[in-house]
């Protein structure tokens, strides 16, 4: 799926649905990518505790090309919510 909205033009909703057999990423309610355990048995690490990391990584295939003359950038996060669905998974908070 192609990202249709420029990630740097406005706030967007990024969603991750993490199931025992697949992970689905959404941007503004539209599925962007699916990662299936059946396709990645040898490197599936998502049965273990994971950490949520937010960063301002640039480049790659998400969004558009980064200008060579970019001097500064800012990541603004309005809020983060984490839910359990049907008692699947566990949210662990480390202090």
C-alpha cells in the first residue's frame, strides 16, 4: 500500500494491531503493511516483550525523499494510547 498523505504536512494517526500471528500497520485508518508470522518463522521475535520507540528516522520507503539541504527537523507527538483487545497480549510498563 502506498502512503498517500505527506507525513510532514499535518498530524496523522498511526496504528499497530499486534496479533499472535501477524502485525498490521495503519496510517489514518488505511492498512499500510502486514507482517505475518507464517512468512517469517525464522526471524519472528514478536512473541517476546518489545519496546515502543519513537524516533525521527528519515529516508527509506515510508513517505517521500528527504531533501539534501535539510538542516533541522522536529517530531511532534500529540498522544499515544495502548490497548488490549480480547485480553490478548500484555502491556508492561518499566519505570
